[in-house]
């Protein structure tokens, strides 16, 4: 079976928002044995949406559309599907009644736009949301043995509806199994060499490291692959699911009842930002300093002016004094610092682009690590933040394992 995924919304085609629904739907389909022949983003344009639906029906057995089921003028999925497959829109009376009561109870006018959320192509199976007002649908085209599925763009509503739809179309059971390893500190080439005897692996490389997707049609064989990879990669694996490094570090800090602070320059607060992105981080993150200028390093963190003049702001002594300044200010168990050249300018023959010094106070001593990572400016900053957080992970993991 083949599927075509269409994600609608001008916010995606104009670069204002990154689509994640298409990725999620593709993963779910793959695990159920369905091959995705394409994922397309379409703006809020009736004719383009209709055009891509027709292309999808030509190339695949199932077309899944995400978005465009709301009450506004740019929600065009219902009309586009109706036109593409040549059937009229009709009201689902049960959902229409639900919507009427919903808006009546809130003293809101039940406008034609709001009524439109109860419309589905004639002959469709309505797929009701557990939390929202948009009505999804499954339309089987008996004459060509194909189907069109429409779900809302709101991720939680989309996921709930997909579960019901997969059950209805016989895709509830997973036929392919996928396990995710998230690694840091080892490159794709070395990973490929270490795991060359294991089949059905794919890699996704980013400044945060390398994600390894392990696949098999038999769960027993997958479990064997997982055990082998764990043994070979060891501490290079920081997670085995979709957890981010900051979530892993946060969990370790909580478990060990430790606190942390930051003193940042090149990363501009990114390390602190990633830490506080995790719910409950107030238990272990006490604060941070963004000392982008030399004056801030001197006046806030207590870095010696003569050391900046002698060694430069991007140097081991400065990174060490920065992390010790954070410890002095926040009195935490751990602290991280960074100073470096993210680019695209500011380098010298002695100090190339991407050069960074990362300080780590581990509760006993301050250690400074030198790292060079050459890439686009924001990728450099992301990599350095990942490197810094990984230092904490490694230290706490080693303590945990004795």
C-alpha cells in the first residue's frame, strides 16, 4: 500500500512555521507497512490543494491531508476534496448538533463559518475530535479502490484521529518496528563502520549529533539489534527515544539532587534557554549570565582584565574564570561556561572560526575543554550547547554507574 501526505497552510510554505505533522504521519504509516510516495506542503490556495489531491490519488492508494478543517476563510480542505473527487459536501447532522450546543452554551453566535466545520464529502465516514471542533473524515473511492483522509492541523487532534482511522482501515497493527538511538560525540562515518554488519539502519545528522533509526519487520530481530548497538556505542548514546539532551540532563540532575548555573558568551544564553525549556527545571537551574562583552565578563563574572588582554576573550583562562564566576554568583553544584568564535567573522590565524572553550565545574574542580566546530553560525552555537550539556550527562552517568 502507498500513501501520499499533503500538509496545508501558508504558514508552512512561507517559512513562518515548521511542519511536524507530515513527519509524524509518515513515521506512523511506515511502521504499519505503508510506503509514503511523497510529502507535499501546500499554501492556503483552493486550486493548489485540489491539484495536489489529484496528484496524490494518481500516485498512491491513500491521500492523507493535514490542516484546513477550521471555520476561517483559509480553511479549504473540505471544498478542495469535494471538488477533486466530484462529490458534494453535506452536513454530518450529529456533529452539527454538537457544534450548535457547544456555541450556545458559551453564548457565541453559531455562524455559517462555524457550521461549515460539520461538512464532509458525501459518503464519508466522519472522524470526530476528542478535544476540538474540526471534523475529520475518511472517504473511500470504491470505483478506484482508493481513499482520502482529512485530519486537523492541530497535532493532538490529528494524532487522536489517526489512531481511529488506522483502526478502521486495518492499519492498527504495526508491521515494521523502529527504534531510535540518539548519539553525540561520534560521527556518521565512524558509526557506519562500527555498525556495518547491522542491516536496515538510517542516520540523521545535525549539530545535536547523529540519530540512528533501527528498523525490522520482526520485533525479536529488532531487540537483538538494539542490544548489539547498545553494547558497541555505550556512552555515546544519550537517549533511546525522542528525548532531547536537556531533558536527559535535567532528569539526571533531579535524580542526583544537584543544581546548575551557566555563564555564556558565544552561545548567547542558548544553554540556559535549553535547560529551562524542560518543565520542572526550576528545581535544578538557579540562573545564568550572558556575558557577551568583555566588560560583562569582567564586571559580572570577575574575569581578570589582564587575562583577557593577554590571552583574549576566547581562551582557556577566560572560560575557567567564567565558570567559577557562575559558581560564586549562584552557588550551584555544577556550572557551564562558553567563549568562542561562532562566525562568520572574528577569526584569526591562531583562533579559527568555530573555536570554543567550554568550562565545566563538576563539583570538585573546573575543567576547560577546547572544541572546534565549523558550520553556520547558529549551528555552531547549537553544537556547543549540546557539547556543554553532554559534559554534565557524562559526568553524572559515570557517577551513577560507579
